[in-house]
């Protein structure tokens, strides 16, 4: 199942994309309201229900089918203003630096390849949705870069989770663009400020349940800028796997439903070119991962 969160006719809805018609979605929010079925108002609330939410969706779809009412709640996808699946995370987003060998090498040498996961975070205020503009605050930065990434959404509370049980704690996956102010990152000698500009974490377009992704470590990932392929790789090239990342994080902190782990970016970032290819006003950035979808955002200067 691929779930989306957005506005339809100025009302927020949770919907599920139709498997055979991905340009259409079933409006779960309004169907549940009419049928007087208790249902979460947001995808964050949905994820907090874990697998019980998936059962609720199955039951609701079955009820609609029995009553012959399914078509009544089917919407064209382009009639929905898509928002980030989780527009306001309850914590900072966990990010992994240099988790692809080729990316570590394009920004340094073999000495810069991490031996253990390199963890940093982005503030919750960074999140924006599909098609929302990435704003360059020109008074504080000029070197804005892109990083297309697969993100993991935690679906169950856990501490000291082992690698073997890690996927039991995953609800699903989405995409993020880990937009980075490279000059701030260098100037402040750490990542938080350069990674936490308002609106620097486009997320979406959907939250894909783990059952719809055969192998999260066998997905092609591509980033385009104005149609030019900048990043093209596979999640199989991660240095530290998703289970490893969950194990490392949960050793020191409790992971909770709705927590987001961005798993790192492959080679091809703007800083890796000579000269660098940083983002500028009027650029269009697209991140694409098979089974998940395409996340597209324009770039604007602040005014």
C-alpha cells in the first residue's frame, strides 16, 4: 500500500493510491467519516497505530466494496495538494553521513570512509512537501546542495533492537532530499546548522508500506536537476544497512513510531563536481526511487 497525505478541496485527507491506477487515490478519511469508522486524521497518527492501521484500511476497503461505494471516494491524484507524509515529525530526522562509498570518496579520500555510522540530524522545521519550493536564504548561504535519499519510517517503539528483528520495527519508506548549505556546514564544523535550514527537507510523495517494497536494499535511486541526471545508484551500495542503522540508533535511544531515518545519499551531489553544481533559483530537483515514487521541488531565492 502507498499512502498519501494532503488537501482536497481545502480539507486534509489520508488516502491510499490505487494499485492498478496510480494516478488515482481512495479517500480514506471521508469514507471512514461517512461510514462512522474510527480512523486516524494524519499519517503520523496512522503510523503510531502500526500494523493495526493497515488492518483498518483493509477493513474499510472491504466494507466499501460490500456496499458498492468504492467509486464514490476515488479521487484523481492531481486534484490533491500533496503534503509531506509526516509534515511535522515529533523529533529531529536522523540522517546518515557518507553511507555510500562513492559519495564518501567524491567528498574526500579513503580516510573519510566511516568505520561506524556517521549520525546527524535535521530539525523538524525542515520538512516540506512535494512541489513546495526549496528557499535559498541568500543572506546566510549561497552553496545549496541536494542529496536524494531513501528514508525509513519507524512503526513500533523499541530500544536495543537487534539487526535480526529490525524490520519488525519498520512501518515503511518515503523519499527525502537532504538539502544542505555546504558553506554553513564547513563554517560551523558540524552538520546541524548546514542541514537545518527551514524547508531543507522535501519529503514524499507517499509513505509506502514495507510490504510493497520487495527489498529496500535493491532499489535504483536517481536525482535529476532540470532533467540532468546527477545521481544514479542503488541502495545496495549502502555501507551500513537499514538493520545496522536501527541497531546502532536504538542502542542509545528509544525509537518511536513516526521516527524518520534518512539512509544517506550516493555520489553525484553538487559539491562533488568541479566546479561545484550548487542549486540556484528556478532549478527543479527530482528524487526518484523505484517502488516509492518521484519527489519534485522547485528552487526559489528568498524575497
